[in-house]
């Protein structure tokens, strides 16, 4: 108890309560009894932080003894729950991009933007999946698969509200390592980023007004009420746009358009004019304009052409 | 060019959710030709479509969209050209938990585009929430293999709003 109170010296407020199976920043458990070991196993399976106490001679190397000095215990707790000033407890930094910077890279100054959005952007140069952690929350970003996973819906919501908040730590995982985490909830990364960027549209720096295009349709299945996303995706799949013209075409604000493009950039679908591949020719019309207009109206779609 | 009744196709392997999606979108009681599964029946799926599903969805006034579900079994493939004739587009539903997801995608895109080369597609991927290894990259690679670029959305076919999103995506791609 004294050690947790001393955490205030590191600017950390700690609330201590008996373990009840719910999520917490850290579980401190006695590894010498069955209840403690069960609690440790459950929390580790969820990817949570654990500090074990054991007086057994064969205890694992990271366990502490019950006679540990308070100051040492404070350091151990701090290293686990706030590792940014010391060696990361569970994470390694994602390697920076190794390819030559493009104009877009220059625009994406990490000093302007941090948080999970930057983690997603950097994941482009990372082979494998990225486990991102902040406080008690962890999300697994599978950018190539356009999926994001977590242990609970609340973790995804917590992550979504921290898209530009710093202090995420990251760890690159192979597919096998990622699968072993057995994350309980998985959803579309595209939808996650679109919703998250929309909520912070006013905080996102404007992308340069170059030409942009989508290489593929984003997964908008979980966003049936987000008509603006469908409009923007449809326009950006068909041809290259500068963002001002795109906002005007779709009847949206510059901030909405910019936020959608940030989401698509982070999901890996947005191409700048430096790397656009010529799109396939548009399909020939299969139904009369009258029918298409009536169908579009029935499904709440704007149709200008 | 379609001037009269609008026809939408639902295609895909057995168990992908075609019948469920049609039921979600329908304004009228669907006509289904379901029979008990002779093998691999589960609590979640005990029947399968043996001819086709049919229902309608009112647009406005006299315009109605006719929804046709093509049976997933290949032994009914003789019916596909008949049903596909004059369709506005095809919604291909795929099961994300299938170990042959990419092959399923390629098979159905090729199968439908062979009989209706100008048909527009949208792909609906079901059960993605219970398939932790699912990757949309498999679907995108399958489409690329077929020379098709179409919307691919993960959906729950029991949710009308998400099924309508498939139709919206199809219309947006036209």
C-alpha cells in the first residue's frame, strides 16, 4: 500500500482494489497460491500487466519477494505502468520507414501528429502486425488485413478516442505471435479509423492539396449511417481529386474531407499523386439514369452524375 | 440497358448468408426453397437453398427491386445464367471463416462474370467478427486475380442496415 501511495512522486495516481476479474493497469498477485496464479493466468491471457510476488526459490525471474524494499517496489510498478521514461516493459519501438521520403511523408511530420494514427502510418513499413499499448489498453493493428483487434469493445473505443494522443508503445508481432494473443474482438480497421478521424476532424492538420485517389474500396460495412464516407470513397475510387474539389463535389466541409483522407492514409488505401496507378475505365451504364436516380434516392444516396 | 424491373443477384457459397441477407432486405415474405441439410448440419444452419430465393423490395411508385439468391451448390449452376439475365448487379456473399476464402472469392467472381460479363459486383463478407484470422487482403487479391475492382464490405446479413449498405455500395460503384 505504501508503495502505491509513493507513486504520486512520479506523478501517478494509483487506486488499489481487490482483483475482481475486471480490467486494471496492473495486477499484483501472490504466485504462491492457486487463486493468485489463476488471476495471473487470466490477466496475462488478456495481455494485461502483472507483477507476481513469490518467496519460492524457483520463482520466475520477474517475480518479487514479499520482503522487497518499498523503493524497489515503486520502481518495479512504475516500470510496468509508465514505462516511457525507462526501458519499455513489453514493447519495442516500431522501426521508422526505411524507404525514401515522399512529399506526403514530409507533410506527415510526426511532430504535428502522434498517437495511434501515427502508429498506423508507420505500420506501412512494418512486416507483420503491430501491438499498440497505452495504459491498460492494447489493440492489435493488422493493417494488411484491414482489421483491428482487442480484448474488449471498450478497448477499441478507448483506442479510438486516443488517435492523436501520444505515449502509445508498439511491438511488432509475427502472425503466429499475434494469433497467440487470442484477441476477443475484431473489426474493420477502415471503419475504426474513419469514425475516429471524424471525431477529431478539427485537430487533424490539412493534407497537402495534391491529387489523391483510393487504391481500393474501404470496408464501410459497419458504417451504414456514414453516407459521407461512401460518397467520398466512391469519388476517390473513380478518379484523382484535390481535396478542395473533392469537398465541393461531395458537398462536405474541408475538415470532413480531410479527416476521411487521413483515415484512408492511415489504413493504407490513399495514394498521393506521386504513386497513383491509373484506375480502370469506368463501367458502362447498365440501367437508365432514371432508374439509377430513383434507386439512389431510395437508399439515401446523393447522385450527381 | 435496364429500363424496367430491376433485378439484384445474391451469389456465394453455401452458408455465406444469402438467404438471410435477402430476408433482411425484403419488404415481402421471401419465397425460399429450403431443404434440410443432409450433412454438416449445425444448430446455426440446418437447411440450405436448393433452387433459389426470391423476394422484392419496393423503391418508389411502380419501381421494385427483385432479389434473387442463386443456390450455392455447383449442381445447380445451370440456373445461374437464367437468373442472372438482365440483372443490375451481383452481391457476392463470402464466409470469412472459410479456409478457402480467397478461392471462394475467385470461383464466384469468375463464375458470375463468365455468364454476365458486364455485371457489377459488390462483395459482402460475413462472419468476420468470429474469424480472427480473416484478412480483407485475401478478398482484394482475389478480385485483382479476376481483374475486378469492386467494393468489399464486412457485414452481418441479419442487419438490414448493413445489407442496404451493400446495395448502396453497388449503386455507388456504377
